[in-house]
């Protein structure tokens, strides 16, 4: 099997085809990950806000959190419920992986090699691909050269102007690493060009999701998606090659597109059409803004001079219904020749200055009840009321307001202004994930043209209620054994955090290794040395989470960060010591009889081990009065193993030797302290306290019953 080594995919600045799976050769096997069930990404622990490139220029703005943005992009992809791939928790490592090292990385490193790989793109996904389409490694390289046309344009996570959005960029490149090529849908995440300050591409379009489900179908995908397939031919005969076939559901705004193969066939997934509606299906050439080269085609492999055409029975006034599990076959015929009408430039008119705000790709609809669209292109000067439609239920074209202004021209084409009415969302939107995009379709006589997914509907009308934000404080972080030591912890200590909206559901972990994301939540500890480490989980629900303070956490002031999958986040200051001792009790509240064993050593050396509480959690009497026998206690706790000097013990205020204080070994974070033998002077004392001190820090007292 031939290996294609490293195949780069690019995201270019200024603008980001339908969903198009990548292929090693034309009409060959589609790209697919061999590690799709568990894709592990690594990022350097040096990546943070404020970092600079090798030229000393700002690479990431100081108020940004690039690691969080990468995690959010991963969470978005893992949210594709009908796709079978899954990304593991992002691993933060001290070393920055490099190309061809066998590690899937997201790199912000600046080296001559990386600059030569990325070139002028915002970022590159560099995949190691074999001739059967299998992808064995996928790296994402962020362009460290932030000078574009002489202007400094760093990366950010805040949506700042004159900065490229990290989350959108990484999401785009991770879809490449899954095997996606570019999309002809302007508002899709996989549109091949990006612009400064844009964040809407953080939300994948239906086109993006359809790719993922088609290549990596989940168990229920076949019944939850339909297919549209057929053949596109010229009216005079012959296949139409390398053209975009698009399906739009006007009732939802859903847009999905695919490419025709060299024999003119097309085949792509779509979600079920809206009730009482159906898909309008049309074919269009890749004659701009997306061109054949943007989707990996040579010019000779794509036909770009033909008229846009709708499939029979799938026009604007009568779409084709598609149900889940259904395959619809629709052949399309188009006339050869250059388009009679076309949109070469479009944008909005600023309502204050009346200036033309040109869009070089998807156009964000203003957060206002009205907007004024302006377009330039051949054939548009003959447009009449009713000739232009926007396929999205939130957009109304004020037909009688359409005007042609011959005195305002661009490249010799007069301006066409189109007033739009924008309503708030009352149904599904791109976030759900249907719609959010508006497709412009213009029909003048027999000629038609389309700007697919060109309008992105933003603003309050599209937004769901704000995601819940975790609420907690440092004092709500307790040793999980003692339920004390508020806000003070130690590395490898099992802790409990109490708060509000800590997770979206209850999860009890029963597998090893412990996950670092559960219930849609990730906990991180940023220590005094600036290192950020994720915390493994034992249990999580909205009001309590039990997890482990990561190994290697430095002593000193630290920050606990709780991050929801929605992107909401909260932080609180905590203190990290060398020890934070706590002992487990039978009632799991840090009080009363110890969750421990008594080890009796008989005169002949035989050992008997007895649990110190019964099935009702009441203490079991431990008889230490027998001649020739010794009794030891095996105690369990957490936060003890890091001691530097000593661990001491008393039982009933009498000193007892500590024979060992070590990790228990069978349970993550659990420490075991063996003490004894118990002095016979304790006989008859009844219920007495056991006290453990590690490096002078006292644990919570627990008890033993000595009759």
C-alpha cells in the first residue's frame, strides 16, 4: 500500500466546497482516520495568551486562552452525536510535537520548517495518508507569521477585530484532519477562507455535520439522515464534472452540498426535510468565490461554464421531501455556456454612512430588523420584483424595494440594492444544527444563479439561552476523606468540589484510566509554576464533583478552573501544600468509625483481618486484650503521600508507631497508613479517636471501638 506521507490542507485568510471528502486520487477512496475511535491531540504547555513569534510579534493576544479554544473545538466535534469518531481529552505536554513524529498535535511553534509548510495560510492540517485513504496522523499548524500585507494580525479567542479566531481555525483544520476537503457553502466551517474577527464558524453548519456522519456514521445515522443522489449532464450530452450540487430546505435554512464526480454522479447525506416542505436542489459551477482548486481539483477536472439549473420537481416552489433512511434520486440537466446572470460582488449598505461594506465570503446579517443588500454582476440589471429570494424563514425580501442604480457601478456592472426584513428565530437554527444560513437565489427569465449559504444570521434571534456558568469558590474545595481543609489541597489528593452548575448530568466513573472530562465538564489546575493540568474524575453531578488534584502540581497558590462543554468557565483561587491529610470514615463524612481494617497477628504468626464497621456502619469491637497477640490498624486516606519529614499517630491520645504511609496502589489517589501495635493500655476505653499528623498537619480524627 503506497503512503502519501504528508498532505497539507489550508485555511486561507480573507474568505474560508458542499461538503467534500478528501481523496488521494480523483474519484478514489475517501480519506478516513484509522484512530477515529480515540484521536489523541497534544498541545504544548507553553501555549498561552501573550506568546510571541520568532520575530517578537504578538502571536496570541494576552486576553486569550488558546488551550481552552482548542478544547472547545474538540468538544464541538465530539458533540456530533450521529458520527462515530471521538477525540480524547486534549493532552498538554512540555514538548511541542513536530511533523512526522507520530503524534497528533496543535502547534503554535515558530520554526523555518513550519513557516515553509504553512506559507500564507492561516493554518494547515498536515496529514499522513496512505493510498487507501487512511489517515494515520494529523497535525494542525497555526501560522506563526502574523504579518499579512504588512499589518499585524494575531490570533485571539475573544472575537477581536484584526485578529483571527483560534477556535474557528482549529475546528476547520480538525475537520481537515478527519478527511474533509473544503465546502462550496459560504457559511460552512469548511468554507476555504477565513476573515479577522469572525467567530460564527465555531458553529458547524449542517453541511459540515453531514460530511462527518457520511464518513464516520454512528449506529443510528442511517435512520436519521437521508441521501440525495443522481447524475448531472449537459443538455447536449456528457457529464458535468466537478460541479456543486446543493440541497436547500427553505423552511429551515438547511444547506448541504456535494460535488459531481468525473462521470457526473453525485451522492450526499442530508437531514430529513422539514414537515410539509422539501429540498430545492440545484447545480452550479465552481466559478467563484470557491473554485476547483479550493476543493482539490485541477482545472481540467471541473466544468465551470454552464448555467445553474434546478432538478425537475425540486425548484423553489416545490421541493423534494426527504425522510430519514430514504434515498432520493434526482438527475439534473444544465445548458453549457457562461452564466447569463451572476453575482460577482455583494455586501451590505451601512445604514449611517450609506457606504458599501463588501463581503469576500459569508456575510453576517446585522442584528437589526432590516438590512440592505447590495450586489454587482452580469445580468442583474434586468432583475424585477419577485426575481430574488433568500431561502431562510427569518429573511423576507421586500420585493417592491429592489432597485437598480446605473450610476453606482463596480467593474461596469450597476448596483442592485435589495431591502431585507429580519425576524427573530422561532424555529431551528444553525445551532440546532439546522439553518442559520440564508441562500440567495436569483431567477431572471430562464436564467438562475445562487449564492449558497451566503448569509449568516447572527444576533439575539439566533442565540439559545446563555449556557449555565459554573459557580463555586475555593472554600468549596474539600478533602474528599475529611471534608475539611477548605481550599487547601495537595498533589494526588482526592477532593470534592461543591457548587452550582458544575456539570450537565451525573456521571459515576467505573473505568480506568480515569477520564478528564465527565458530564460535559473539565477541571484544570493552574499551579504556581504556570503549568495547566486536567484533573481525572471519579464522580460528577451539577452540585458536586469528586476528582484528583493532578500529579506534579507545584506547591503554592494555584487556580482551579471549571470548564463546561458549552464554553462557559469559572475559576477560583486555591492553595496547594505538600500534604493535605484526610482519613476516610465508614459513613463517608469524615466522622465516626474509621473506614479501616484491624489486623490481628496471633502468637503463631497467623494473621486475621477484620473490618472495623458492620453492615449498618456501626463500629465493630476490636479486642486487644488477648495474651500473645498484637493488633494493628490499616487506615485509608488521601493527601498524605507527599510528606517530607514524618507521619505520626495517636490512638486515644497514646502514641502509636506508624509502620508505613504510602499510596495504597489499587485505587487512584488513595493512601494507606499502617499503625500499631495498639497498646493494651487502651483496653476498656471504648470508642477512642485515631489521629494522624503528616508534616505537622493533622487529619480529621476517626474512631475505633476498643472494649
